[in-house]
């Protein structure tokens, strides 16, 4: 199952990009034997300043046809890492070929797009900058692959 991170905004070179690239590379290595990955990052940028609705239109165009859509949103479900890993495995085992994680811009995800998502995931009650959400998601993807492979990275 291919994994996509579809996000509003462009990530420039810097510590966040280095961290994200490292975790994505780890996920790709670990996930390969689990039929997970590779990860692709799809970035959209609303240069006209149309707000959440315009961002949602750009995000929709970037989503692969028939993909499972998991939106990162503060109103979503807070899951423990093993639950997250099992959810990914369930989607894979159901024969889904693409999984997309959607990360909105500074104002979040348009309510209509959020309502269209298959799953809403939250990293807690706090609001996180979207670039840090990318880093946390990349780490959790690697952690999920490690859990599913029986690797030692995740400790209870």
C-alpha cells in the first residue's frame, strides 16, 4: 500500500525537513517487507489566498483516486501507536492500494474535506504547527512499521 502525505505549504530545507526525510527513509526500509510504502509527499500551495476552501480544492486534486483518506485534525481520534499501526495494517489487508494523510494549512482543514475523510486522527488536544505535524506523522509511520514488523523501536 502506497502512503502519501498531502499537505498545505512547502517545506524548505532545515531541521524539520531533515527529520522528516530520516523517518520517511526508515519507514520505507521497514515497510517494504510489510507491503507498506513508499511514502510520497505531495505539497499544495494556495498562492491566491483563497483560504481553507481553496486549499481543500488543491488537496482534493492531489489525492490519488480511491485512496483511504486520513485527515489530521484536532477533532479526530487520539490513538495509541499500536492502534495506529493496526489501523494501517487493516487498511492494507482490506486491499487498499493508497493511503493519504491530509495536513491542512494554518487554519486547518476545510470542514467539507474533513467530513469526506475516511478517518480523522488527532495528535492530542493541542494545536500543532503543520510542519511539526509532518514530523510527528513521519515518526509515527516509522513506529507503526516497526510495531508491525516486530522490531525493537517501539517500547510500551
